[in-house]
C-alpha cells in the first residue's frame, strides 16, 4: 500500500469509481482531439504543398479552411490535455508519488513537443501573407512533427504502465531509476505504432466524412471531391497497415500480457487449439452466443493449432479484468477495422477500374459515418488497453485502488469536469459549424 493510503486510509469504493469514471471521461474526450492533432497537420501540409506545386486554387482553398479547423482543435485539445495533467496528480497521487520520477521524462518531453507545436502553429496561422510560400510551408513541418512526437511520448508513458521498466523496488521505494529504459519499455513499440496509425486514420476518415455528406447533397464540384479524396485516400492506405499493426500488438499481448489477451478473446481454459471467438457474452463464467473459429487464436498467435494460449484459468479471480467489457470492446474495434478495410478496398477497386468514386450512393453513405466509426474503434481500443490491465494501474506492481486519492468527495470533481466537457463540446461544434457555414479561413485571406 502506498504511503498516502497508509496515512489517510484507503479510498472508498464509490470514490474509486468516481476517479476511474472521471479519468475515462477525460481520456475518452481528449483522445478524439489528440488524434486530429496528430493527423490533421499532415493533411494540411499536403494540400498546401499540392497548391504550390500545381497552382490549383482548390487545394489552397482546402488548406486555408483546414488551417482554421486545426487552430480550433489545437486550442480545445490544449484545454482537455491540461485537465488530464492535473487529474494525474489529483486523482492518482499514489501512482505519481511513487513512480513520478520514473515516468516523468516522457511527460516532460511531451510538454516540450506541445510548446514547439504551439509556437509554430501560431507562426503558421498568422504568417500566410508575411512569409514566402516555401517558408510558410516549412513553418508547418514542426507542427506536424511535434504533434506526432507528443503522441509518441504520451503513449510511451501509458505503455510503461503496461510493462513497467527502468527502476528497482526495494521495500516499497523506487531506486535505480533509468528514465530512458522506462520510455523504451517492451510495450512502447506496438502501442505507439498502433496509436499513431489510428490517429491518422481518424483524421482522414473524420475529415472525409464531412465532404462525403456534401457530396451526397449534390455538391460534386472539384473542391468537395478533393476534400473527400485527399483525407480518405490517406486513411484507406493505412487501413491494411493498421491490420498488421493490430496483429503485432495482439502477439505482443500473448507474450507479455496473456491475461489481457485471454480477456479480450474470452478464453478460459489454457491449452492448444484455442478458438477465436467473435461476439458473445460472458454469463456465469462462460462465453455464450459467440461464433467460434476452431484453433483460430492459436493460429493467429503462433501460426500453429498446437500453440498453447494461456486462459483465464491461470489467473486468480481477484487478478482478472472485467471480461465482458474487454471482450466486447475488442470485438467492436476489430469489427470496425475490418469494415473500414472493406470500404477502403471498395474505393481502390473503383479507382482502378474507372478512375472515379464508386457509383453506388451506399459508398458515400458509409463513408459519411466512417469517421465516427474510426473514433469508436479508437475508444474501444483504449478500453481494451486500460480496462484489460485491471486490477493493476502499474501492471503486476501497483493496484488501482492503491493509487487513487483517498480524500472523500471525488464525485464532486467528476461532476465539475463533466460540465466543463459538455460546454467544450457545444462550443467546438458551434465554432466548427460556423467555419463550415461561413467559409471563414486563415487570417489575412478571404475565401476564393
């Protein structure tokens, strides 16, 4: 038990639920804007580059419009990110008090990347007509690089919670801290790869979805076609890559966090010929109503039906995560990923055959909600990552109840944060709709 819990006593179950619920709300809300902050700058720079390269005014029109959206999203993401940084210390003092010196480096590096992004975004937004086209385009490169770097460092910190490294624990005290070993922990490569690709896919599908709606409403001009094709093509090209990244992440779980994989697939007995379960509900300790692919999980993990997969029977009930939420979240994420892959293949086939969008209106109808589906997939992925690690906040080392703030009344903080996020949601929707409706673009420029 942490020193704080010893002095103040453990938190009540209600306060533990309040802290976890508040963190889930904050992370779930912030991750949407974090994804857009990672992927949108690259789309923006590509369209500006194409505008300078081809002289096409529609590319520049897109770049101006997207620059305004990036500015709005960055500002809101900065607010939600700041809330999260305070929550780490206020809600989980047991974690930060014991392990803060271990995981402080990635958070510090993320802060540096954030300030670089903020500085150069200001330059980019307000220097359209004050810099040469080449200099202005180059001023956006640090925005793109810093956005990706921020994601890398934050995910590295989360990966450390799944595979803690870079310290020794002696009598409950941390010694021998090696910050870079903590950053480059075993979980860092698969998690970073999976998350960064997901961020670009969310950015692409969300942006394309806006223009898919316009195309469905009959706006078939070049501006709206480019607005759809550029981001959708990026997201579509990454869809098969994400499938491979997800497979890599799942194999990692089989070796390093077998309990999480067992919960994701709702596998109870340990042994070879482990089936792959699609859907189903865990009722009375058994998975029911699932579509079962014999030996499917063993084949995916070790390329052989004889591969032994650890089941939940090897884990004490007190050390198991909630199985149904993890399993349903995992299946939802994978199902949406497969749907987006098929949608991407549909566009590729149509473009290969006749150099145009699919003629069926169903393509655009599905594409119009692809962004929402991509966001849901990311949220479900984080459910698997976080809920699947329970009851540990630091895997195998510190339990979640040991890290939570023992002060009473955490539900009050949750209520306040919920109101803040409700206000931010309304404000973001209003501002972005205003931008879309009025055509407001970056400073010093009127829309063509």
